């Protein structure tokens, strides 16, 4: 870029057209929820919370509501005594299964390489117990 030339502002979605999908599908708790519903089928809230042990009930509720709004999860209310609510992955959510399968395959092949790269990086960064200024 030459002096005096300015870059036009680019809409982030145009710069990276998958950004909205990443925001929807790969938020902190969305992936484990969708994975659990895809793998284990229809589940009640308590079953999901037992499968995803580190999520709080409040956050699980929020994420399920958002996933329902996004069309990735279907919520079924059964008017019984006591009332029963079940969640299942929708057809739209199920269409993400091949993506998850590819990511699982990538993980199996590459996570060990990522861990090695991290260890190598950290070893270079911390020489003699201090951060190596480069």
C-alpha cells in the first residue's frame, strides 16, 4: 500500500463469509449441546446438564433458547403432571453432522501436533524461567 492510499472498510462478513456460521455453531456451549443431542437423541434438560457437567443451568437454558431461535434445536412441551420438556436436534441442526465429523477426524489426526507446537512455542518463549524478548 502506498502512502496516502486508504483501505476501504470491509464488512467482517464479507471479509470472512463463514464468520456468522462460526458465531452460531461454535460459541462456547453450542457445540457440546448440539453434539450431545445429535449423538444421544431427544433429551430432557436434566439429561443434557448431566452430559455437559461443566455448564450451569442458567447458561444451558440461555443456549437452548438461542439454539431453538436459530432453528438448530426443537423444544417439545408435554402438558403432563409434572410438565415435561424435551429437546432434540432439528433437521437443520442435524445437517451440521458432517461438519462435526470432519472436525472430529481433524482432531484425531492433528490435536497431538497442536499440543507439540504449543510446547515447542512455550519452550522458546520461556528461556531460563523468563519470557524471551524477540
